[in-house]
């Protein structure tokens, strides 16, 4: 064991994460791998982009996470006429006190579902840049902290281009991970058909972890030990993306830090206080695919993602992990 994490802390972390996983399984069937990746993103203190077809459970996943954590949940339906102030809030002049009063927007929560984020204009999308980076909103020079913990859970449809505005690279880089739900297995879909009752707001879940426990998990994840050879493994993967001819550009410094942070969270999820090379290798796809684009344009977003994923697998496979 390292000097950074006490065995008792690992036990408490395991118990909290086990409760969270079991609670989310009550509504998300047959997607244990997705649940684990969402939990990794949460413990790492990052934001998540779910890119998949409509109706596969993206909103339900976000709602289940928020309700399991005794946290404030808000949903913002992004549309072309949504304004930045509709997201962050606005300063309104109050005649009673003769001054401007800041009215908080729906981003002031713990888990914010940004539904169909690419349907909003770039100006509205940019309203999320500061809050995703600094967990605060600045209006008229005054900073207003949002909830703690804070997580943006965004969704978008990868095949519907009509009336959409693709997220710029600076926005994509704010997301720690990008995932897809995929269709459930036949037996799981049969259970969904048998038990489904209305929309996500009909789901009844009792909180199983507190905000204090989540903040403790996030602090503990940063204490997970990363040996120098594992850091070198991360650096070699990042460097390989920058010299890969198939990519337009390589992974940024922020992307490399994101991979290390996610690997620490995965180690904690697996009840370890140190990172293994397999933690890094398993997360290269979810952490890097949305940060990369092919030099040669592909036919659609799904094809682009498949091409990037294949290139990343080849890169990781060509770099020997440390022993």
C-alpha cells in the first residue's frame, strides 16, 4: 500500500461505490460497463458527453445518477433559440432595492443534463465553457459558484445534422469522457419492455450516497499513486497521437491530464490506491476519441468515431506497457 491512501479509506470508498452502482442498476439494465465509466467520470470530477441515438436511455442514466447521490438535478433542453442567460442566469434590476439582482439559471445544480447540446447556437454553447472549467458563472465581474460536486452530463445525436451546431474543439476538450449507450441485449430489452413506466421523471430512486461522500471520493482519487513508468506510458500515448498522420491534430496537454485523472478514478473503483497500465489502456478510447479528428474527412460522425477508435487501438497496441 502507498503512503497516500489509508486502507480504511479504500474500504469506505468501495462501500459507497458499490451502493451507487447497485442503485443505478435498478433502472439501467445490462449496461454495467457504462455505469462503471459514468462512475469513473464522476469520481474523477469530470464532465461527460453521451453521443448516441435517441431513446437508448441517456436521460435515464443521468437522472439515475443524480437521484442516487442526493444531489440537485436539472435538465436543460438545448434548442436554437436558447440564450446564454437561459443557461447561466441573468442580472435583473430590482426596483425595491434599486440594484441589479442575479437570478440563477438551471446550471446551478450538482448534475446538469444538457440535452441535445449541439442544437444550441455556438454562443449559447460557449456559456458552458467557464462553468465546466471553473465551476462558477461570472456576471458583471462577479463570480457565482455553482453546486459542489458539479457535473455536466451532455447528450447529442451523432447522425442528425439538421438544425445542429457541432461543438467546437474547445468545448469538446472540457468533457473528460465521451461514451455511447448502445442498444441493450435482447433479454435486457425484454425486461425494459415488461417494466417500463413512462419517462425518466417517473423513476423512483432513494439516495444511497451523500454529497459529502462524493466529494470525499473525488479528493481520494487525486491521492491515488501514479508511478513514473505509468506516467511515461501516458506520455508516449499522447505523443503518438501528435505524430500520427491519420489525425488532424494530437491530444492536448489537458487531454493527457484527463487520462491520468480518469486512470486514478478507475483504480479507486477497482479498490486500488495505485494506477496500473491497464487502467490507462482501458480509458484511452473514452478520454481521447472526442479530442481527435481524422485528417481525411469521413462520411459521417459515426464513421469518424470508428476510424479514430481503430487508430487509437493500434497506437496503444504498439506501445509496450510498463512492467
